[in-house]
C-alpha cells in the first residue's frame, strides 16, 4: 500500500540525443516558360474556324439526311485528310 500512496516521479527523456531533422540547403528550381506548353494561338484559331465552318455544318447536314454518327465521322476524317494533302501539295491555302 505504501507504493500507491507514494508520489509518482515521471522522468522526462532527454531531447539532446534524439535525432533532429536536418535541413538541407536546396536551390529553388529555375522558372520554366509555360508558353511553350500552350498551343499556338494561330492553331487554336484555325481549329475553331474548322469546327465552325466544317464539322458542325456537316454533322447537322448528315443528321438531317438521316446519317448515323459513325458515317458522319468517317466522312469528316476523309475530308480532313483530303484538305491536309491538298494543303501540303500547295494546291489549296488556308
């Protein structure tokens, strides 16, 4: 019973020997130009123009002619490939 009545002595661990977090001198990363990752504004404008002038009207016309979407997609791919070949050959200019 004497041990129950005796005060409890709590010993604190010495923090002198514990590992502390080492700080390393890190160099900050050099800034990277983000604009190189973005698409060319001319390309974005060209894509919007193609979408508005060919893809949407051809899709609407195809649906009015009771065509299914896979048939319309094949036609648009053929149209795009033909335009690319003609542009590369210098026959048409955008």
